[in-house]
C-alpha cells in the first residue's frame, strides 16, 4: 500500500513537471519493475490526459486541505497519519483531474445552437454533417454547431430554404417547422414557411412530411410538391416546377394554365396579379425565362394571350382585349 502511494505520488509529480528529468527517469525505472506498475502508470496517464486543458495543479492548495483535516482529527501528522494524508492528497488530485476532464468533455461535446438570419439577400449555411442550406430573403434557420444523438435536428423559423442533405441512413435529418416536421435521409428539397402555409417541394430522393402530432405523414418523391394549410389543417397537391426559382433565377412553364402562371409569377416577383379573363385562364402556357425581369415576362404573356396589362407599383391586372 505504502509503495503504491509513493509510486502514485511520483507519477503525479512527473505529470505536473514533465520537464524534470530526474522524475522522468525515476518513473521509468519504477514502470519497468513490474507489469502491475506499468498498468498503474497507464491508468493514471489516461485520467490525466482526459483533461488536457486543466494545466498544472499548482492552483490547488493541498496544504490547507491537509491542515483542516488534521484539525478535525485532532491528531499529529505523524506515522500512519502522514500516509493517510498523502493518500487523501493524491485522491484529491485525481478527483480534480476527473472533474476537470468532465468539464472539458462537456465543453467539447455539449451542443450549441446558432441562428442564421437573412434580410434582403440570399445566403447559405453549411452544417457540421456536410448538409448545405440555401436561405432565401427574410429567412431564419436554427441549427446546432454539431449533431449529437441518433437524429440530426434543425428548425426553419420562417421564410424559404433549399436543403441539400448529406446522406446518412444511421442518422435521419429532421426539420422542425412550427408543429410540423420534415424527415429525410439524404435528398434535396425546398420548404417555404409562411403564416398560413407550409409548402414542400422535392427535387431529389424522398421526403416524409408530418403536419402535426396526430396526423399521418405524407411521403413525397422527386418532382412532387404539397401545400399544407395551417389554419384548415389541410394538405393539397402543388405544382412545384418553380419552387426553387428564387435560387436558380429560372422560371419554367410547361403546359401551365394562365391562372397558375399568375400565381407563380406573383410569388417570384413579389407583386399581386389579378386575372380578369376567364376565357384565357385555362389556356396552357409554355416558356422558359432565365434571370428575366418582370417587363420581359409580361411582354411574352401579352403577345401569347392577346391581353391588356395594367400595371402599378403593387398590382398587375390582366384583362381581355375587346
């Protein structure tokens, strides 16, 4: 027992003063005496290394602790009492290391959450797992600095974002959107979150959309989109052809009715469209626009449908030409 305590004391002194060559030599000699000594050294080293940020133990007042202990015992520090106090001192040192190691572990592995906000510009976020998120204007997303546990979870607080999720079957990716959730393994998709609706459009792979805690999830595959009405708790199919247009700056219309064209132009250019033309409303429209301004698009519509277009700062009205 006494020999073990002496060996322990030398090891701890060596760890605290690694530059002391005499201590290092003495420790190596004792380690070579037996396999038990070597195992004991490695165990203490493991505890010490668990707290690399703690530095030296010079800040711990062992003398004061020992003095208080002697006063409580009412015995002189001699003979066996000295060995007991030495043992207590060394155990205290190990406890300090263990506590420091736990603190370092928590600092390293505890999850910290960040919030990314965009104003009048498009921005992006790369997550710790390799997932990329493109954020539209006026969008907020909350995410961890690293993922911990069996599920990778983030939150879309408002706005619109395109997600390109790194595939990891062992750790599903989950996005909280109010009371709703989107869950995937590895895919790309767009989510638009407003005060009234949640729109989900899938570009690649599959997505599970859970509107609330009591409803069944909807499974969407590539090329499909839905719109969830938050107030009415109702899901309906959505044309997601141009769901990512805010990011790609490309608008594609393939056999799309004029009334639906107006809805998508309204969403893209952020201006209200009113269609007073029931005759042309159902007619199909085919065109592609790449980074085009609104005037260019309206000019094509005017020629295609022979309609009159009245425009103000906040409203565009399409009428039949009489």
